[in-house]
């Protein structure tokens, strides 16, 4: 069974700082990879996804993620965070070609201070 | 296009009761998945329905069940509620297939917050 690890549980950054959230997965085959965000009081929203092709994917709100197959990683980055990025971020994976069963990481709570 | 809707948004039940939650997927989406979100366990997959059939199942006891109707709407039922069932239950829908290609990006609803007393 696949698993997803997010090693940063709580990250505090000042506005304009750069962000990188780690995500590692364990699965031997090809996977689809996702980052979701949950703003306070709101539902899960898709930030970006990787199915195939260019390993550097760009999402909404200036976020991007890089899939490094050899490291089983899909880290999320943003060059300059804003206060409005305060939220919980979830990495998720499902094996390519399987049904819609996502395995989520435990999430990273990002707090951006002014 | 309207998003995934879930009803009710909040529920309070007592131990031993049963509960039914409802989910309406995005128009045209044929797959509906259910997840349980708790502070301790995070987001865990319950099951997925596609064309009125359960296509995948997580590691939850048989007290958790679901079904899907011909219009793709789905319901989830939990019988004999336990305190530990208190959670946010999320529904997600996906197109599942487009021109024979799997497109499993899931879009989530706001959830139903269930409190078991």
C-alpha cells in the first residue's frame, strides 16, 4: 500500500519569505500526485497536480511543485508567501490507472506572519 | 458549474444511532469518493462509487456503507455510531473518464461535520 509523508507539521514564515514544503511517497509504480490546500473554514481546494510530462508543475496562486522520481518526492514551493497563504497543505497520491482513491499526507500547517 | 454539495453541513447524534449523509457531485462527474477527516488520523479514504457500484474501499468497518444513484448522487451511512466517528466527512467527485482516458482529479465538497455524543 502506498503512503505519503509530510515531514513539516507546522511552518511559520514571515510575509515575502520563500516556502518549500516536503512530500515523499512510497509506491513502486507510477503515480498521480496532488497538492491540496485547506484555508481556515473552507473546503479542500486543488493547488496543482502531476499526471505525466514536465516534472515541474505550476498551480494556482503562484505555487509550483517538482516531481523527482528518483527521490519519490513532490515538494511544494512558492518564492514569496503572503499572509493569505495561511492554511493547511496536503500532499496526496494515487497510483496511475487506479480508481479515485487518494492517500493523503498528514498535512502541513502554514502560518504566515505580517 | 456548481461545485460538490453536501448535506447536511452539521449533524449531532448520540451513540448507537445511525446517520445518512448526502453528496451531489459536480455535473457530469461519475465518480464519488468519501473521506473521513479527524485531527488524529487525518484524511482517510472510505470508499468510491462509480456507475452505482463500489469501485474501491478503504479500511473501515462494515458500519460504514454507501451507495450511488443513477444520477451519480451518493449517500453514506454509518450505523451504530461510536464516539470515535465524530469527524468531518468529505465527499469528492471526479470525471473519472474522458475519451477513455482516466482523469481522476478529485474536487471536494465542504463536508459534513458529524458530532457523536
